[in-house]
């Protein structure tokens, strides 16, 4: 086994379980609602990791398109949670600098910053902060939706901070 | 009368400043009418959702554990949750805390209430589970003041209410919401796409890929003759609304189909004030046209 695969498998027991138990039946790939947009299907991604082609696996857009709907997980005949495997792979990719420019990676970081600052998030604040960081023009595209939410009186920037914020930060 | 005390975790979306605030307020109004005494968890925080878990798994569980600890401190271990993502996060936290000994030690050190001999183990419940399995048909029907006879309701569960654990219903074809609808007189539509993914957070980052998916779900519901689409998830709700705006011009029927939270519909049949439910007069008038008026023949009250 090469060094890369050992490091990846040892970093996360969820990745380890998938690599160990997967029977390559492809039920996950067939169940995935986003499979048509992936460069490797979930089954292929697992095969890549097994073969030690870690760079390919981490550069693939497959895990970033996983919405964690867990249809694969409930259908898997050997009961491995492929959705959680995708989350673990994303975490490993972020940690090791494979995904600095990906929008989803930026979204997670924006989310974590908000939680660490306020203890909670506001969807409006999350979307605005994220759009300003990535593509401010997107905000213009969202104007019709914002107008609708504003009319319904549910669009607000207010965010009540957790009182004992120290408990969150430590 | 039915009496029960539970704690309530609103989560960011269903809180007073969240986009799903009316999911929150309508649920509280429905529970109050039934006789459930609901106390909001004091100073609650983010559930440690999947977005947080993608960066820092351990910290995500500690965030979840803080909420569970607060509920235990209040002496209300039964925790009601509306948002499926929060529900899954806290359920997962609970499972992890009690199966991972290193995490349990860390959690106990931070929140001494865990593993304390006198305190119970938190019981994380989704509101659908609670309404169907604890409240039940008899208590429910006693509170119905206006039956929604004949209204064709299309339930949309989304993914994380039943997956991956499948705790109180089938992971792919749940029927709990349908049972509730039959108690309030509505006609549930059986859709094969009711637990199909709405794309979740990907609408923000990968709109091109997920929008066609949500459009397909909406179009399927229209073909099945839905008069009202009902969700139980803040994110599903928002994504359906976005898709609705996108297809409004080409699919004319869609503008007549309101997308509501299932507790808003229950509230309507309980005759609760519109401002608490967060539904407009127009929606109510529109739905009234679809309801077969048998309620008035029975003198307003059913059963």
C-alpha cells in the first residue's frame, strides 16, 4: 500500500469502513440523484481510493456534488454509509489543500466562521457573505426571490447571538 | 385533555429570525392547541450540521452536545425538532457520544450533566414522529374544527427525515404525513418522488445541476393533480419555492399551487389564527375553494 492511501484510511474510520467492505455492486451509483453530473460515479470513486489513486479521487467533483441525501446508504447491501464517506473525503480534501477554490468548500468555511462568531447562523447572512466572497453578481440573480421573501416578511438580517458564546468558541 | 412536557430545539431556520420562522410558529401553535407544553431550549446554538461537520467533525458533535446538555439541565430530555437537518445532527451526536468513548469523556468534562446518574438520556424526536406516534388519531381528531375534505395534498418529505437511520418510518416510502392528512380530512397524493433529494445546500453552489432535479419533482406533483404541496423541511421548502419561480412562466398551473409547511395545513384545520400560521388570506381562500364543503353541513365541527 502506498503512503497516501495509508494516511487517508487511517485519518477516518468511515473511509476505512467503505474501502474495506464495498463489494462494488454499483447500487449507490444507480441510486444517486446527481450521478449524471459526476466525473466518477460513487462506486468508481471508491475503486479509485482502493487502487491508491488518491489524487484523482480528491480532485474529482463527485464528493462535492453529494448532497448527503443518504439514498445510497439505505440501499447499500453491505450497509456502508457512502454519504458519510463523501463528507469524510471532502473534509480530507479541505484539510490537505485540494479544494481551496471550490465554491462548496468556501461555503462550508463561511458557515463555520458564522457559527464560531455568533453560535448560530442566519440563512440570509450566509448567502450574502458567501456570494460577496465568490460571485457578487449572483446576488442580482436572487433579487426576485429576495423580493418575494421580503413581501412575505421573512427576510431579515438580524441574528441573535448565543449569550454564552465562550462555550461555543472553546 | 392531553398533557405533556417537552423541550423544543428551533434551530437557526425555524427560529424567530430564520427563513422558516412560520414552520416554527405554526408548529408551536398546533402543539399548544393539542395541549403539549413546549419549552424552548435555553440559549441553544447551531446543531453542528453537515456543513460544520465537513470542516471539523469533533467540534460539530460538541456543538450538538451543548444543546442536548441544555435540555437535560432543564429536566426535559424529550427534545422536539422540526428541521430534518438539525434532527439528524442531534441524533447523530447522541449516537456518537454514546459509542465513542473518547468523545464521551470530552463531552462529560464540558457538560457534567451527561452520564450523571440522576439525569436521563436525551430523546431526540422529529415533530412528525411525535404527532403520529405520541399524539395519535384520537387526540388529533378532537382538535379538528374544519375538515379539509377532498383537498388533494402532496406531501414532500425530502431526504433526511427518514434517512439514513429510518427511525420511525420507511427510509424511502414513509407514510406518516399521509396518516396525519387523513385525520384532518385531506386527500394525500401518493408520489414516487416524495423522498427524492431537493439538492439541499447545493442550490447555492451548483444551481445548474440541482434545479432540473427540483423542477422534475414539481412537475410530477402537478401531473398527479396536487392542489397544495406540503413540506416538513426549511431547505426543501426554499428549494421548491426557487424552482416554482423558475418554471412559473412555462408551467402555468404551478402559480395556483401553494407550497406550505405541513403544520400550517394542520393549523388551518384546527382553525388557528392566520398570523400565527403565517399563511395569507389569499392562500386560505384559494384552498377553501378546493375543499368540499361538508364541514358546514355538520355545523362547523367534525366528529
